C-alpha cells in the first residue's frame, strides 16, 4: 500500500483480497490495518464503496456474522443474495457456519 493512500483506500485494498465464498468483519480489517478501534470507519468505507463493482462490500459483515450493512445495498436482500451466490448460507441475516467461511486478513496476509 502506498503511504499516501487514505484510510478508505487501504480498506478497499484489503476488501478486494477477500476470497470468493469467504467473509470478513469490519473489525478484522481494522485490526489488520493497525487501527483496531476503527471498525466503524471500515463500515463507513464499505458504505461509500457502493457502485464500485471492484469492491466486494457484501463480504464484510459484523463480528458475529450479521449482515448489518444490508440496508446500504439496492433491493431488499441483495447483500444476502450475493453471499448466497457464493455458497454462503444466510438465515435471518446471520451467516451460518461463520467460523468456517471467515477470512482473517491478519492471518492470511501476514
């Protein structure tokens, strides 16, 4: 990452690395970036990314696997549909088998 990049750009760089069929959390991205207390800012970055198809914002959820950002997607269940298209099971806004589909950038990118 370039030193001149802004925080949102750094978040997007990490989000682009989330593998198909995996999810991560706002906090996991924040921790990887060395700003563990900025999970909310990661959420703002994800909200601001809508319209950019290169950033898989649907793969970023809260620490418990809840689709807390779903209201920022067009349509009623677009976030869930995108995840289900990747084989992720979502029931009542909750990712099932969260620990199996969770991708931790601090472990995977170290």
